[in-house]
C-alpha cells in the first residue's frame, strides 16, 4: 500500500539535501479517517447501524446478506452497499430480494473507502434506525486499512479456505469485531479445523467473537441475527 515519492533536486539527483520524501499512504489514510469520522457522526445521529462485511472472494458474503435480508424482513429496514471492482452481479442478486442497494465499482481499487461510503449513503438515503450492510471488495488486505465510518467490522471465512487464514492475514482479523465461519454444511467434505481456526483468530485478536454458520442451510444464523441486534 505505501508508496514513497522522492522529489529530485535541481541537478536531477534524487535523495539529495533538497529531496523530500512524501509518504502517500499516510496522507491518504489521514484524509480517509477524517471522512470516516464524518460518516460515523451522521450515522449515529440518524440511529443507523452500518456493518462492514469483509472476506476473500467466494467466502459467501452475498449469500449471507441475501439470507439476512429475507430473515430480517419486517423487523427493521435494511439496505446494502455492494463493493466490487467491476460488474453489477452482486447488486442484482440483492436487488432481487427487494432490498435497496447501491453498487460501488472501484475499478483497479481493492477496497471501499470513506468517500465511496459517503456517496453510497447519499444515494441510498437509508431510513433512520435502519441497518446498512456493506459488502466490501473481496480480499483480506486492503479493506482492513480503510475505515468507512461503520459501527462494526465482520470478517467472513469459509471452511473451503485454510484454517490458518487468521495467521496469514493478521491485520484483517485483528481489526474484526466478529468473525463468521461460513459454509459449515461443507465440513464433511473439506479439511478445515474450526477449533484451530478460532485459536488462530484469538491469537491475533484475543477478545473477538466467533460464530459458526451456514448461510445456505440457515444453521447458526440465529446467533448472527442476535449479534446484529446487539449493534443497536
């Protein structure tokens, strides 16, 4: 993520006494933090709970959101921010549930940021007291660095991935308020140790909550809805 730009001196030599090193990452993150703070204050004032859902591609985020929307229908208003590099495919899936959704395509970008979130909220205009589910761009690195102004962060890992993912991507799991281990209906067919994954997760985030679910069959989803309700 970090890029250093060295301004060349007048004689063309880089890194001389007049050289100035600017760390772009720090500037980008500082601007993002300011915008995220504005988003957070607005969401709190409206009584809106925003949950940032992150994972590697294929972990089942969209299926989790689809089932959540259906099962929470009538309990509270729900809207969705869909983040992807390209296409409207996931937004179309959410739209078929009848839930308001806005697609944010990041192009070459590997994450949503606070400015994108602000634009999405403006477009969605979520009702006061509602739930906004944010499906971030699928990867386990960049989204962890960018605060959106959300209430909570959720990392979804599926049993089709390695149990050691928390060790390989520690920053993402350390930043999580909740870890959802998904696709447990596939446990008989894959080599995945749930208990070991939980131990690895708590080695980087000792107090994180871990839920075990199948968004496809509905197993464990009651615990997920309970956690969502606790957010406000």
